[in-house]
């Protein structure tokens, strides 16, 4: 495999193995996409990425990370998202979205305003927020309410409704957000989930909400379209979720209709010791791919074309997801092709600047 090889998942063809990782932009009002999202996401499609995924997009209003997040909890959101999708697809990218619920990390501020601190109701925040258990991310955080089984069913239905609206907007790929300390992860991790009912305790019980979400989504998301899952492959904390749990989870969800595991890590506790460095999460993608027999994506401090090529060529992952590097350089794929001596199509408007 090579970085610029095309490939197919179900009925969708991807022009290369470079994906724009979901990144919060904190630029929405009442969940609506706007010109910022069109230009930000559209530039990455013009720049040659094979897949462009929106930021985490909330399936219920109280599931937003911040008041400025994108949403898909009402039909009115579809039209503005569809405008973005049309542009992405016109420029050759597979248009994807990440369905999410922030759980106890909801109602926080944009990083440039109050560095993720809780937002008061007067400033657009909300109460209550929900989690697997009635314990917040930190003592200073908003303390959540534990979801009841009825509330869990409501959330699973909200994910399904988000998938239905994603289809109406024209998205060809949905990713379920199960990572970074957000709601699904709050059920998966024993560091947070101390429930004693059917949603807590054993591995089977802690994964139940995710399985129910996947099953609900697959009822409305067509078989012909890919469904991905982002997980935190390790909590990086003793007693937490492990890579072995992630491999077991991948084996569990593949028959439910998950096509690819997007392998991130961390986020469930505030002071985990994470060995940051180039490609530090790639070994997770490699092990899940090898031991669970499922497609994986590698993400995290992937910056150099040669590094991305090595990950794909050596079978460590099937795609690479870039985040900050594509903020710095929206046209990174065009440069990467030049560095790797690969011939790819350029936008005709830019041909005169081809390397």
C-alpha cells in the first residue's frame, strides 16, 4: 500500500489514504454550519485530502462540548451542512462527519476564551449535563447527572437521528465519537464508569451503550456507506481502558457494521502521563489492525510525508488522519505527493503553480 493509493470501503471510493481529522473550530451559533466551516473544510478538499471529516457534531444540544460547536440535533441544521458537503464532494473528497456527545465535558468554553472552563448559563452554558456516573471530569467541572436507562435509550436514538440527518445532508461517511473522555468513553472506561446496572461493571456491560448506538445508527445509515469508530485505545492510566480492551472492542463492533477503528488515546482523566512524540499512537492502530482484523486509522503527531508513507507502506494502518499539520498547511497532500514523487491531480485553478 502507498499513501496515494485509492481504496474502497463498501460502495465509497477514496482517492488516497489521507484524512482530515475532526477538529473543533468553536465557530458555530446554535449548531449551524456557516462560511467558516465551508472555507475551512473546503480548503482541505481543494488541498487534496481524500477524506474530510467535520468537527465533532453534537447529536443533542446539551451534548455540545461548547456553545460554539456544530450540531445535528434538528432538521434545520441539514441545509447549511449540505452546502459544505456539496463543495467537498465537488473537489474530490469523501465528506464525513463525526457524531458526538460530550457527556461531562459539555458546556465548556472555547480555548481562546476561558481555556475550556465551564460556561455559565448567563454566557450560553447549560445544566444539567450527563455522564455514566455522577462524577465530573475534575472537582472544578460541572458535576453531571448519571444517565438513566431511559436516558441512554434517548441518546442512542439521537445518534440514529444524527445519522439520518447526515444522510440527508449528503455525507458519505459517519464516524461515531467514542474517545477523548466524551460520553461513550465515559461508559467504556472503568476509571469513570462505576455503575452497578446493565451498563456498568463488566466489559460487556460497559460497552453496551456503544453497541446500542452502533445498532441504532446502522438501522438508518445505509449498508452501502462506511461507518467508522474513534476510540481512545488507552487511558494511559493504571486501572483504565487498555489496548487489549480496544482489540476486544474492535472484534465486537466489526460484526455490528463498523468498518474502521480510528485509533486515538487519552482524555478520560486530566493528569494521565502520555508519552507524546511523532506517531506515538500509531502502534495502537497497528495492533488493532493485526489482532482484530479490521481497518484502522493512525492519528497523532503525523507531520512528514515520509512518516505518513511509512505508516501505510508497512501496514501499520490503512489511513492516516492529520489534524494540526493540516491547520498549518491545508495543501499538505499536494506537497506530500511531490516529496514522495507521486503524480496526483491538482485543482485546475492551481495547475500553474504545480511543483
